[in-house]
C-alpha cells in the first residue's frame, strides 16, 4: 500500500509537468504568430521567447530551429482556422456572417504564412505543408460557402478553391506597402458574392 501512495505524487507531478510543457508550447506558438505578423519570420527568436514569457532554453527545447518554429506556427494556425469554421457557422446569426468572420481569420493566417516561403527547408516539407493546408481548410471553406448559398445569402458562382486562392492572391503585397489594404479588396469581393 505504501508503494502505491508513493507512486501517486510522482504521477501527478509528471501530469503537471506535461501540462506545463503543453502550456509553454502554446504560449510560444501564439507569441511567435504575433511576432511574425508584425516583424516577419526573420524576427529575433528572443523576441518570441520574451513575448511568451519563457526563457530561450524553453524555446529551443520545443523548437530547435527557426524553421521548426515557423512550421509549428503554420500548423497551429491551420488547425485554429479549420476548427473555427464549424464553430462560427453554429454560433453566428447567418452563414454569410460566419463566412465573413472565417475569412477574417483566414486573412490573419495568410499574413503570417507568407513568410514561410523564405525559410529554407531541406526536405519537401513546403509541398507537404501546402497539401496539409488545402486538406484542412478547403473543406471548411466549402462548408461555409455552401451554407451561405443554401441560405440564399451568396451566389453559387464561385468555387471554394477559387475563393481561397483569390483571397490569398489579394493578401500578397510587396514589402508591406502602406497604400495597399487587402481587406478592402476582400470586402469588395465578398460584397460581389452576396445575393
């Protein structure tokens, strides 16, 4: 009986430690996304660690290289964007409003994503990430667009891939041109899509 009770504190300690590790990793991913959105993927990683409130050792334990960090941020944001679609559709007053809110998140993601191309990758992970991106987000765009069309709030004249590709292309701006605001053009695109 004594051995059993001696094991329990260790198990709880390991569980608490694992929770701490997961919490730190999430803080790093959120901080890195914020830093990359404002300063680009070449921003000093110490800035990411400082924003996350962790030490450099913690950052390097989770993400040994900058490429590891950027890819992890990419995957994390894809998952958040994919999970947001159905939730927005369930919680929002209309499918078109849900589509607009989801596209706002998608644009936020794209702003961070564009820096990924600048990160050298030894393997073919760039193509793998693009496939992952489409596999996770295209069905969400399709679900939201179909719901808006079925509700009579959107025209059925655009395919989900065309919508995502068009928005992606509108988000590409040379060197953060202050005269260009992709959200204004995306708003015009969405207004043209509405019934």
